[in-house]
């Protein structure tokens, strides 16, 4: 059985901290693969550095950047619009 790859290369994601359980933003998917029948992802930090190791689907979720791009009309996804939406938080998307 082939693993379902949910995130593609370049997708902005948040990663769950393995120690605290909190979510951290500023990552993009660098690569995806099937490891032991499960989808696995390598991540790239905002500075371009690839994070060592692989992360499971349960450890990732789409970042607010991806949600903003999916939900806003095209004219609102221009540069600067995402920054404005982030300052307003999730409530600003409604």
C-alpha cells in the first residue's frame, strides 16, 4: 500500500514541537518520501537550511500562509496582503 503524500515540495507548513507539543511556523516542505509505508517529509527553515531528519504527517499542518492563499481572492494574495492578514490573525480571514 502506498502512503498518501499530503504535503508537496514548497508547501508552507507548521511543525509540532516534539517536546512541548506546540506548533512552530516558518517551514516549507523540502522533500517527501514513503518510509516504512508512511508518508515522511523533510523540512526547510526560512533561512534555507534543511532540518535534519524526517517528519510524519501527524507532525505537520498547513501554515496560515497556505490557508490565506486558499481562502482569499486572487487580488488579496499579492505581496503584502499576507503580511496584513497575519497581523490580524485567523479572525481577520472571515
